[in-house]
C-alpha cells in the first residue's frame, strides 16, 4: 500500500519559516519524481517545487529564493523548507510522487495546511 504522509504545516507570522516533510512508503523512492504543490481556496492546485530523479530541481517563480526542496533517499522522504513566508503563501500543501517512466503512476498525500498571519 502506497502512502505519502505530509507534516509540518501550521500557523506562522509573515517572514517566518516552516519545514514540511513528506514521508513515503510503498514506492521505490529513487524512481519517483517528488513534488510539492499547493492549493488555496478557490484556486487551482499549483506546482511549488519539484525534484526529478536526475537531481534537477525546479521552483515556481513565486517561491524562488525563499523555498528549498530536498529529498533524503535513505529515509524515502521529501522536504520543503519555506522561509520568509508571505501572505500569498497560505494554502494546503500537497506532496506528489510521480513515476519517472509511467505518467499514470502517481500518488498524492493528504495535504497539510499552512497559514500565514500576524
């Protein structure tokens, strides 16, 4: 059974930081591209950051230089370090695992809420 479990969300003041974690199980982590997405109320889900198995990392323009995505293959876990959080960042943040050779083979986590408020 495949599971993606996000954690680390919460309430933070503008300018603050949070670190999200996505612990996976049931997949061969090394052949899945990991991504962080977010969805604010009434908005489409959008890509925040992604690490391809090649090591290529991409970020949305809105989070460039503020967010850092990493993975730990030994722990089958993806992280999203979010610094200098802004009022535009609140959303439910989701982790996604996408098989590198089968675009139909992907999984989502249940999401973790991030709130930025003073």
